[in-house]
C-alpha cells in the first residue's frame, strides 16, 4: 500500500511539474531571491568540482544547473520524472551545442536501478527540494552507494522540518503557512498548477542517518535562513538595502548553529568513504 501511494504521488508530481515547465524559467528569472539561491548552491558545489567528472543530477527540471555544470566542463547525466521539463532541457542542450556534455533520461529518483547509465559517478547532485516530493527518501538515499565511485560526493538541497521565516509568519496571521512544517511531520499537500501532491520535510540528521555507514558528512549550510524565502513577494524590490544587509549576515552565519538548520532550505554535502 505504501508503495502504491508513493507511485500515485509521483504521478501527480510529474503532472504538476510538466504543466509548470512552460513558465518555470520565466518565473524564476524574474525572482531575485531565486537567483540568489541558485548562486549560493553553485558556490557550494563549485568546491567539489573538477573538469571531466561525471555527475548524476536528480530532478534536473529545465536544466538550468545541467547547462551550468556542462559549461564548467562536467559530464552530466540529467534525470527527471517530468516529460515537460525534459523537453525544455532538450531544446537548451541543442541550442548550446552541449550534446557531448549532457545526456538526459526520464527516470524517477525512486527507480535509479533502472537507469540506462548506472555509472559509477563522481557526484550525485539534486537542487531545490525535488527530493522532498517523495515519501521514500530513505530508500532513494540508500540507492546512492552503488552508483558512486569511492570518495564521490553527494550534494543535496532540501527543505528542512523547521523554517524560521515561516514560523515568523504566524505574527502576520498566516497560521497555515507558519505551522505547516512543525505540525505536519508526515508532509503537506503542495499545489502546483492546480495539481496537489504530497511534500515531506526532512532534517539533515535524517539524510546523515540514511547514508550511514558508507558516507561521511562534509558540511551543511542554511539557505534563506536570514534572507527571506523567494515566495515573500517583492521583498528585494521594496527593501534593496535590507536585502544586501541580510545577504551579508547569511554569508557569515550560513554554516553556524543554529542557522544551518533553520533556513527555508539547507545544502548538505557528504562523501563516500
């Protein structure tokens, strides 16, 4: 029954993100905080890259990170469950002449054993909480070991089970948003383009425990811990100087307790032993 429910949830997520694929890039390009988040993730990942390494990307979306990684000289095998997202990626690969650097495949991260190319890879990378769309993250994480070389890197960007900014929204009367992570440990219904599916929150300790004993933790950073989440509309436009101030504070405290645990997202990197 659990597996059936998981498959149904994945099918709903695929439908939702395929609908969103047509406007996904435009929406993100117009949001300054989304661009800030992407820059932060890339700065984190950059420390673990070297030209020619092979990267398995999960929930690649329209391929914004795939394209960036390929342009840095990486070999990317990009995967996603959304046919719409992959269709956009295919057009980008062709327009950028990156066919030799990026290969893509329609595949769920819960079915990595079916990949046409099982590696081994030098890195597994997943950005912007795609992995929060599964209720079986522990099983997904346990599949990583067989796909990676010795000393390979895993970098994931996930939604934690507590977000300071969301909790503060309680003072604006937004009870549902302010409590959705605290009181809904088994997840909440996300709505994307009129389609609802289950989204679950996972702490860094969940990831570390699931990847033991084959992986060791290298670092964890909070993302949008002090800088507000991207769904707080027009924050940058209304408070540009405050935004720059908050960015500087987040850069300073991103890896410190408790800030690395209470952001809208966290970036976690582990290494295979």
